[in-house]
């Protein structure tokens, strides 16, 4: 009788290696300001937390093993003097011929401008280093209260090493008519741009705030890590526009969280078209009864871009409302990930939550992952969600071509129509025009 071959089964646990850690040390922490103690505690958290790996739930679809973390260095003071200047296009007024105020963050420096009439009303809009010197109690009161360093490696990094940042404070009952605008300009290969932005629209106040991040395209990789904390007080209103135009060499990591108090209202618009890789956490916390928030997102990836957007809608009080719509298009071999969650806390009755994500695939090699979710711990709520991933439909293209419109132009018109509901939510014509120009350029790209 022939002997049966022996079969050996080996059970070994797959080891997933992490990206190299950053070459950052405690003696690199910014010092001499109101946040010294906070930064030291954030450094301890940063040192304790490992680099994310694909086995971590939030990072399952984003692999950082190509991140040259150890090569990045922090910008020296006034490093911007030897780097590419801010394009004039980024600095144009968003409405009419002026801003209410504009703050420009540069590698190793900042430039400030605020309407004197707003300053007389107590509005603060300045860079973080100036705020630490002139308003230490307010800065200490806000930093780390909404985005905590414990939320992740990059949240801790931004909290500990932020060389640049913004403080925006609108006092109780003050209405800011003209938009406030900040630009984080990050030229220079090999640099780690680290930012921390603090926004407080106090009770009964209202404002419009636009924050942009951008850089030229460069050969050597660079990085941005940002923490953005926003508080909307009771009965206050904030229109918040967050735009990302990073160059194709930038690894971009952000934690943005907005807390809305009783009867407060938030209109949050997010646009992302740049970077090599983006991992963005965006959280809306409806903390007070009767609070509401609308989140609108636009993204367009092409080439080998990777955009991973992780969103959260937290309903923590009764009678709260959230309305979420993100739309994205993909070309080339790009990949996008959207993972969203509506959370309804126990006792948050009469919640009305909605989320939808729509994706348009424009090439065979592109891929979009769309993952909505609900976690509901109350029993008198209305929460719905939806997600779609689709290609260009033949019928509208056929209709346009039958009217003599060439294929490429027809595709561009269909894509513009796809994004139009988001574009109509952007309150500034200049911003809409810039996004429409990006759509045109990406549609032309091979």
C-alpha cells in the first residue's frame, strides 16, 4: 500500500510592518508660549502611540509604509524667504474687493491683516504664536479640548509640534459680515508643515471662515499634519469652508472636529483635490439640544492619488439635525475611501441624521470604497444613509453627442453636472471657479 503524503499545516500570524517613525525629539518642541505644558503632554502621548498600520480599523485601506517619515524636518524660522511665494490667486478677496481679515501661514512665519472695525468689536484673528503671547488664557482654554492628542499619532504630532496656526475668536453677539480667510502655504521639499487651528464663535455670534492649505508641486516629498478645533456656541452660526490644494508630493494628515452647542448652526464645506495621499478625519459633534450641522464635500482624484476621508456625525443631545453629502470623481489609477458613521447617543431623541456619498469612476483602474454606517442608541429617531459608485452613464453622453458636442466636452459637462449640487453650496464665486478649473484640468489629463 502506497504511503499517503504527510500534509503539514502551519499557522503563523502575519506580521504587518509599520512605516518608519519621524525623527522628532523633545528638544524640537516649540517653547516659550502658553502651550508649553500642553505640548509636553502631547509629546508624551505621541511618543507612546505607534505609527498606524493596515490592521488598525481606521487605516485598513491606507498603507503608510511608503511614507519617508524619518526624512522630514521642521521649517527653520523665516524659511519662507528662500521658498516659492504665495500665488496671488490664493490671496484674492473672496467677496467684493476685501476680506474681513486674512492670515497667511508660511514656513517659519506668518502675515496678518484684520479689519480695524472688527478688532474694535473684540474679534481676534491672528497666528498661533502671536495668540500665545497676547491671549494666553484663551489659547490654553481652547487647545486640546475638542481634538485631543489621544485621538491618534498624527493628532498628537500636530498638538505637540505645531509651529504655525490660527486663533479665531468671535465674541458673544458679534456678527462678522465679511469672510475671514486663512491660507497655509507649504512650499519646500522635505519639510514637515505642522498646524494647529483654534476657532470659537461664541454664543449668539456668527461668521464665515475659509481655511485653505496649498503648495506648489515639487520633486521631494513633504508632509502636513494638522489639528483643527472649532467650537460653535449656543445660538451661534458658522459657515466653515475647508479647502485642500496640496501639491502632488505632499502626505497630508488632518484631524478636524466641530462642536456645536444648543441651537447652534454649522454649514461645513470641504474640498480636496491635491496631495499624494490624504488621510482626513472630520467629526461633527452636535452637543447641545436643537443644534444642527450640514456637511458638504467635494473631491477629485487622478493619477495615483489616494484620498481617505473618515467622517463622523455625533448626535449627543435631543432634537439635533445633521445633513451630509460628499461627492467625488476618480481618474487614472487613483483611489478614494470614504467611511462615515452617524452616532446617536442614548437619550438623543428626535434626532434627524442623513448621510450620502456619491462617486463617479472615470477610468478602469480607479477605485472608490464607500462605507456608510449607523450606530443608534435611541429609539425615536430618523436616520438614513446611502452610497453609490458608478461610471459615466451612456444615455446623457449619447444625448449630448447627438447635439454635436464632442466626446471629451460631453464628459466634462456630465462631470460638472454631477458636482453642481455641491458647487451651489459654496458661497463664493471665486472658490467655485477655482474648483471648476481643477475639474477642467483633471478631465484633460491623460
